[in-house]
């Protein structure tokens, strides 16, 4: 795990569950959009998705130079991970040292368009 750039003020133990378990517990087959903003820990979250990654249609990611003591960049790591797992990069916006990207799982339903007026 990446150590935060500013160190720790304290540590707190929390209960967690995998995304796969959450889907099962709540009777969900699919996630339309996963918004991912984790202050540099986005790669670990995606790895932790396991098989549930294939049940996510769209993933919106905020990333940049925010990982650990060296402030390593995360957006390219996340992009490569998702592209190698069947996601297409739909859009990317990079400003200064931060960026946002939207990915769509290959075969996922396209975004619906609002009705024409």
C-alpha cells in the first residue's frame, strides 16, 4: 500500500467488504457507473474489484500525482489496467497535474440519450 505523502495522524480500523460481496448481498447483477476517487489508491481498488470489474459498465476516474511519499501519478496506471481488461477510453481531461477519464467496458450498453424535444 502507498504511504501518504504527509504521513499519518492516526490509524483507524474499519470493516470493509469486497465489491463482489456487496453485489451479492444486495442482489445486484450490474453497476452502471463506478466513480473512483481515492487519493492515489485507485489501482488497489480496481485490483480489489476482482470478477466484479466485468459487471461495471462505466468507470469514471480522477487521478494524478497523489500517490504516496513520492506523489506518483496514478491515471496512466489505472488507464493501462482498465484497457488491458477490456475497457475503452471514452474521454480524458488533464489539467496541470490532475486528470479525469471515463472508460466503458467493451460490450456494455451505450449511454442512453435524452429524448428529443
